[in-house]
């Protein structure tokens, strides 16, 4: 886009769309991953605080479900 504008040509709308799409997907995915990691850390910290206070959270609470995200147990594969 910079090269086409400096050469005196008009910038293509497709080029603007590509730039906007690239920024949107890059920032959007990064933001989603960051928010997911923060939610899991918060849920695990809440579980740890409840365990330290001897006040376990409800078995089916959202914090318990979120804290277990990504915990798939012991692998049975022997590679």
C-alpha cells in the first residue's frame, strides 16, 4: 500500500481490507488467548483460596469448571 501510494497510484480497497483483516485477526486472537488465560488463573486462584480457607467451592461451580480447563489427567501414551 505504501509503495502504490508513493508511486502516485490509488490504493486498492482490497489492500485496505487485507490490512484491516490481518490486524483484526491478530489482535482478536491475541486478546481471546489473553482473556482465557486470565480467567483460568483467576479460577485456580479462587480454588486455592477456598481450599486454604477450608471452604471448598460447590462441585458444579463455574470456577471449578474453568479451573479444570486444559487439565486432561495423566497421559496413557508411551512414546
